């Protein structure tokens, strides 16, 4: 069985043709004997920070570790340890395709292949991760994929040319990764506890670790509910703090603004920006980049196996696949013609291309969210805007159809059309 490994340093994903097998975060900790990797290592990062490592996939290479130890000489040793733990945990063997981050150099790819030779799996192909995420995007000549990693954000500009998606430019933005965001949100949470409960959770390693353990769950909850009550148990004493989504959004703004400035330097205003669903939903990102579009978290897996024969290498030397055919959508049954999808909207007698719906003339207090999924463009409800689609208040994500009319705050009306 061929497997696909997506090298997201914050959470490596392992898949088979049948779907996701599992995930393993890119963390290691040597406090335990033997060392632990993945989720177990995350649970020790704040308790034993000097024995914690999380740069080995980001800085994959043979340079000696700054924080020396007897078990690992360099980042490649740590990456091998993690890869070996993954192969054992998921009982992997045989052919494996690697979807690698766009910023990897030829030396890093060679290092990766060297590690794999000592594992139970065989490297059968290397492909740019961003290309797989974007392979179904047929309607744009240029597009940008935003990959938020642990330590940086990597911007990958792709071009559609003669039926192929081609990687055109790669730009890393240091210091704008998930770790920086989580640190910023941890400070937000800490400030709230100090002001509301006179309790500083960062003064205790156990409660600090608890914040990082619960962060993902809290982020999901506050995104849905707009407000959340947090609780921390410190030696039997329960401390509470109330936080709104806006607080999380505001604290992330400076980080996302840096990314947005870099995007402005390599794209035009009409270039669509895409990110995986789990990234596009991060608090503050929509406020900085209101037109960002979500790509299914499963897109890399689906497109990887669809293009498996093209990605597989032949002979001893594997080359990175940096161009792929545009993935064709599955044809609709002959008895059911495909429903035409809108490509533009009309506002004040002018047509504008989707998904850039947040025009200055609308004078919006918060952006309207539109995401591109396999079926087409979805319009999302808003708690701060009054959105009516065809006269009915919008309460859930809805697939846009030709002729739909959107009324915003009972004042502005937009009609969705198709331009060929």
C-alpha cells in the first residue's frame, strides 16, 4: 500500500488511498527515556523546555544542535527519530510519497531521502505541498497559497499555464508562525486571568502547560461562540476568565499584518489567496485578509493520490515535482447536467470577480466571508452583519447559485452572475 506523508511541521499527516491514518505534531522531548515525539512531546514542552525541540522539520539539516545532548547531534537526527516513531505507530512499510513544504532546499530534500533509507518505508516520490493544495483551482491564472508553519509563514505563488499548475515563487516570512500566534494568545489569556481572577498562570509550569494543551480546543470554541469562559484548576483552586473572539483577533493582527505586507509585494490585488481550512479559520486572519479562501484539509491527500503516477519517481534519483496538471473535477452523471456556478457579482452596475466581495463602497464593519469548496463558492453567515440571500436571513453556509441576490445590512444588493 502506498502512503502519503504531509510534512507540516506543526502536525504531520499520514494518509492512505482510503483516507487519513493519523497525525503527529513535529515536537520531540528528551526528558523521558526513551525520548518521546508528537502529541506526547507537546505535553512536556512547558514542563521541560530545555529538553524540548520543534525546529527539526523546519531546519532539517546536519548543522549541530545549539542545545547539545547525548542522544541527538543535529536536527536531522531528531527528524529521523520522529519519522521512525511515525512508521512504527502507524505500521508503515512500502512506498511512501512525501508532500514537502515549498521552502525546502535541494540539500534538505537530499537529507530527507537519506533519513528514509534507514526506515521501514521507501521514498517513492517528492511533491511540493502547495501544488497539491492548489491542484483543483482551475479558474485563476495566478494564485497564492499561504502555509502557516510553526516558525514561519511560507507564501507560494503558483501560475496556471497550458493546463498545468506551476510553482512560480516561494517567499518565507520568518517569525509569523503558529508558535508566535500561540504565544500572543497565551499572553491574551494570561492578561484576562490576572485582571479578572488575580491569577497569573505563567508563574506555574503546570498551569502554563495546561494553557498550551487546551489552546486548540479554546480557539475552536471561541470561534464558534464568539465568547468563552476559561477555567484553570491550580492545586484545587478554580480560576476563571471570560474572553471574546475579538480579543484573540486583535492580538494576532500584528503578525498577520506582516504576512499581508509581504503578500502585497509579490501579488496584485486581484490575486486570490488560499490556505487550508484549519489555517483560514485562525482568529484574526479574516480581519487582515478578508478575501482569503479555504481549501479542504483533505485536498493534499486527495490530489496526491489522484496524481500518484506522475509523482512517483523512477530510478534511484527522485526529483521534486514542482508542476502538476490541473485536477479535473469529477464529471457529473449524463442524466444530471452540472449546475453553472457564479464567477462574478454585480454591484452598482459593475461586475467584480469572486471571491473579492468586500468592496470599500459597502462600508462593512466586518468582512463578508466566502470560501471556495469542491461544489463552488459558499457564503457564510455573520453575527455582526445582516445578510439576506434572496430575501431570507442567512443563518448557515450556503452554496451560491447563478441569479442569487445578497442584501447587506438592508441597504446594498449584489447579484451573482457568471462571466465566460
